[in-house]
């Protein structure tokens, strides 16, 4: 999916494709080739192996995930492209 705006074209990778990169000399360096166009803007998230949830927060998270799975099985879904487009429009 492609979004135009703010002088840069933004791409959302289909199928939640991820790209691995490492920091070298203060710069992000991709560990694999990409075919994204030159100048493509990416939103990056740092991989965090843990979290700081306490037991009550974790229980709420798991209950929310169970409800979400039940909704998906019941066909109560929201198109991912629509959600991402809404979130990007808020920026």
C-alpha cells in the first residue's frame, strides 16, 4: 500500500514483511536487500525481547486477546489497510 504526503511517499509492506537492520556507527544498516524505491520513508520499531507488564496487566492482555480471537472466528473483522490508513492520517 502506498501513501503520498508530506513530501515523502510512505509504503506499508504487504503481508507484514519485516526488514532486519542493525545500528552501525549510529546508522541503521539493513541486513538484507530490499527493492523499496530510493527515498522511501519507513516507520521503525525497536525489537524488545521483554515487557514490563505486571500480572494484572498480563491477565487483561490475555483476556483481550481471547476476545479478539473469538471476534475473528465470528467474522467480526476490520480490514488492516483501513486501520493503518486511519492511524497514519492522525500523524
